[in-house]
C-alpha cells in the first residue's frame, strides 16, 4: 500500500477509513485475510510475503463495487502480487469447515468477539431452541457465583456457543478453562450447581488466542504500540530503557514534560539519597502544593509518627518525589518488597487511620523484582560470605559456624577442597557443629529463584532448605545428605508459594568430623533459567501419603490448583474405587495425576508405560460409569528412560511358576491356568496364548494308575515334563519312588501323581488339584525321611 511504517498508515485517516469500511463490509469471507496480508505482510528472513494474486483477484471482484458505493476505491492492485504457482505469497487454508455456521441464538452471548456458532455443541445441545432453553437455566444458576471470575460469562458463552469459522470450530483455550475451573469450581459445588471439574482436559491445549477462544488482554495504563497485550507499568515510562519494541514508552509525548527540579518538599528533604525530582509524580501530582494539600500526604505524616516502620517516609518520598536523573528520565524505583513490608508491619496503624493503602498501590508503582538493575533493594538477600553473613541470621549462635577461605585445607584428611563453581578467591560459611542453621531476611515478594553453592562432608551430615511463610507455615523443599567427598555442588530452586512474604532457612546437621559449607546465596526474579523448580508442598491426602515421594506441586495434571485438588480428591478417589480392580496400580497412577512428584529440579510425571498400562485397563470402564478418561492422554508423558525421570511403582513380579495377571498384577499359581474359571480380571489366565501350550493325553502312567481315578492327564506337567518318557527318565521320579517306599505317609503317591500327571477334563481344562493341606501334611509327617533322602 506504500506506507513506510505501521505508524505512517495509522496517521493516514483516509487510508484507515477505507480499510475499516472494507473489513466491515462482509463482501467476501476472506476479505480480512486479503487486506491484512497486504497491509501488514508476513516477514520471513527480511522478505515480505504478500497475498497471492489468484487469491486476491476474486476478492477484489466481490468487493470493489461495494467500496465504490461507499465512496472509496479498492486500495491495492492484485497484479502486483505473485501467483500461488510462482510461490512467495500467502493464502488461507480454504478446506471445508466441519461446522455449519448459525447466528448465536442466546442474547447474553451475542456480544462475543464472534457472531456465529454451530450445533451440536460441546454439551450435545442439538439446535438453537434446545440451546436457548438449557443456557437460560445454566446461566441463571451460575449467576449465583458470577463474582468468582470476571470472565466467567465469556467462558460459558465460548463453551456453550463455540465459534464456527471457515477452518472449523473454536472452543475455549485449555489455559482459560483451567483459570476459570480453579476460580469457580468450588463455589459452584458448594452452591449445588453441576460442574465438570475434569472437562478442561478435553479442550485445546493452545495458549491464549492460538486456535482457541480467550478474552483479550487489556492494559491498566498503556499498551505498547504494535504489541497487543504488552503492557507498560508506571515505573517503565521515561526511565531511559525502551521497554516497548518501538520505544513509545520513551516518546516525547510522555517524557518531554518530565523535567528535573530540586526537591522542595520539606517532608522528604534528607530522607532520600538524591536531590532532584520531577513532576508529575507517581500520584500524578504536578507540584509541591498539590502534594502537601493531599489526603495521602496527611495520612503518611500520621503513619510516620506511629513508628510502625522506620522506612515509612523513605518509601513515601520515592512515590511523591521520585528521583530525576536528567530531563525526561526518572531514576531507578524501589523494589516492591519494601512497600509490601511497610503495609504488612503497619497494618493495624493503617487500619486505625482509615488510610487507603492497599496492595494495588504497591503493585502499580514498584516492580516485583529483587534485581539491582531493575530496582533498589533496601533489605539485601544475596550474600557471598566474603566479609560477613550479610543480613542472614544464625538460627543457633551457640553452634560453630565461621567464615573459611575457599582454598583452606582440611587437616583431618589433608586433601584440598574443590572450589565452588565461581572459582574465585574468597570465603565461605562453614558449619562444623552438630546442628545449626541460617535464616534469610524476610522477603515480601514471590516467584523467585534461589541459588546457592554447598558442600556436604560426612556420611550422616545433612543440609536442608526450608521455606517459611505466614501462619507458621514451614515447608521442607530440598535436602542433601550424600557425601560428595568435599566437592562443591550448586542448587537452583524456585520459590513460588503464593504467600505475601517468605523466609528461607538453611538447616544443617554435621556428623562427627564432617562439615556443611554454604556460599554465594542469591535470589533473582524467577523462574530459574535452568529447568523450572516448582514450589513443593507436603502431600497431605492420606491415600497418597504412602507414595515413594512426599512432596507435590500445583497445578496438577488436571490443571487444578491446591484448594480445588484438596477438596475434590477424596470424592474422586471414592468414585474410582468402583473400578479399583481394573489395575493393581490404579491408585498409584491417580496419586501421580492428582499429586505429581515435586523435586528441586522440576515436576516428575508418571511414566508413559504406567499411564498406558492403567489407561488400557481402566479407561473404558471409567467412561462407562461417567468418569472422564481420555484414552489418548499418555502421549505427553515421558518414557521410562527419559533423562528427566518419571514415576512408576517398583515392580517385584511374580515368583517362578506363577502368572502375573494383566492390569491387576495379581499372581496366580499354575493350578489356576486353563482350568475353565476366570481368575484374572481380563481372563488372560484362560487365554489362547497360555492354554494352547497344554494338551490332554491318556493317563497311561502305570505307577499312578492305581493311585488316581481319572483316565486323562494334561501336559506339560508341573515340572515341565511333556510325556511319560520324560517322567520315567527323571531324577524326580527316582526320588518319588524312594520316598514312597519309606511309607512315611499313605498319600505320598497321591500327592506325587497329581503333580506329574494332573487330571485333564473332557473339554481339555485342567481339573482341580489336591489341596495344599495334603502337601503340608506329607511334608510334616515325613521330615526325617526327607532329610535322609536329601530331597
């Protein structure tokens, strides 16, 4: 179209108006694709990819007269573009859609970002009348919990009336569904409203807006030009760092009026480490007079007099008189953790003053960061231990902990310790007492990455990392108890508890002659650059507390957060108890799904082989009783030999001579094979694979003809012998004859004959064997003879 930039186009009022009319004309179903691919052509390797000529021409034919009737001309020449056969151009996939578009019939959903749906829908509603009737009742019921999430109605509309497009039906995104499910499911259940808590697993797994429906992101202050959803925060304007791709956050429109002046606000003089500020400030106040006459200034003055926190004035002055480095550029803000700390420690005083100092004040002005190039920390978490322990405190000062040179020699073994990964000279913190620890300063933030270097020496020495929070919560999230020969290791662990504050405790136990060392503790904005380490929490659901791990994380594999999981797990497990015999590892698999294993290096999922085995055995029965189970759900799980590791029960297997039933893992004896009775849940003990190895023959074994009263025997027998010749030539038969001659028990031959020539019924099934009590009785009565014969 000849525009050198998108901004140039947007400033062309006539051009914008023409494009808008064309896009809204509905003159062709692909007009939007044609216009957008010419207006904002795809760019691949610095090459524009325009619409194809043979795609563009019929759209122009349909739409050119429509534009002329509106007083405008067609905006570009299709002949300028290559044909689809020449390549280097783009056209939509015009495959036939699998849906038949109909207008959305339900009034409350007619303001969606699309206007056409199709039937039957996700719930099986067959047509507009059926849908209108059902939707009316559903929406009225769910209005009781409408405050659970601001986008509940958008979600319901996208679920009950999905978008019908030229490429098929678009349903709500899985991520959108999970968000609604976690926010609203418990409220719905408590209100007695039907709610499918596992329904999200059937929806597209795409991220927001990628082939599925989700609400459009909106920015509170400003959205970067050309980058939908990229929101600029107040501290990112005019800071000298272009946050937006086009650096419009540093544009003169915003920054030209921001000029540096000396701090004249008497309340803040000497309270901050700078002398110049700029207006407007973070409260949009334009002068010192506006500040001093404001309610917030009066309230802060009263709050400072209470001495509830030493940094009340320091914090306020960074908001009311922020630093100005030069005209158009403000200084680095404080980190949000101080603002939240003041709110927390002064909560009673703030309430007494009826001071509107909410969490949103901190969120809107200060970045949630702990990194020095982003904001200024008042309380320092990081420590190299080169000079002291910084702001970390000893948990037990009576125990021995001291700073040691990294190059120190350990006198007991005269071996030089390996340096930590930094390989720099300096000190580290050495624990040699029996039990001690170190506690971090309190951090009023979340979703951060903890890193440290450590060594553990001594067979019984241990280092544990505990994360503590409100309500005396303390979670043991990591432990190392293996002696690595004095070698240094590194730990990266995410802290993401959803708490308003946290502390980290490094607890040590040192064996006699051992040592625990700690060095280079850092906290950075999470998640960790390495494989994400999730926030680990103890498993508290009793039916999963016997798992081979003790910590889990949320959301789980169903997309459920903590509260939803803990509430629904008991009932869900009870429902699956109805098919508990489908597989011996059903409960183990359910535990890995509801409460996946959490480790310092990430979440470990069930092995694919476990998932496939349990799914093959149980999915059909689960779906038959109304428990949703996707038979294709195992594809995303790791293989047993995956480097990431996976969770699977230890398999002991069955003793020699026994058969392990498919699915249930039950072990059955040989006497249960091919006896005409089902002993395994899937009847595999009677399968052709097992039973075709057996055949019946006349019972011609003279030794047993006067002992048993049947005439047909099944082979191979218990000893694997396939005919009479193998029996007569075996050592077993020789021993059995000698054993019988001792006359230690009248039924010894009866017992032996049932082993070597077991009865075969007419339909070639194995007959009932002698009971085990006969065997036990023969053994008990013949112990001396057994020893003498060395049987």
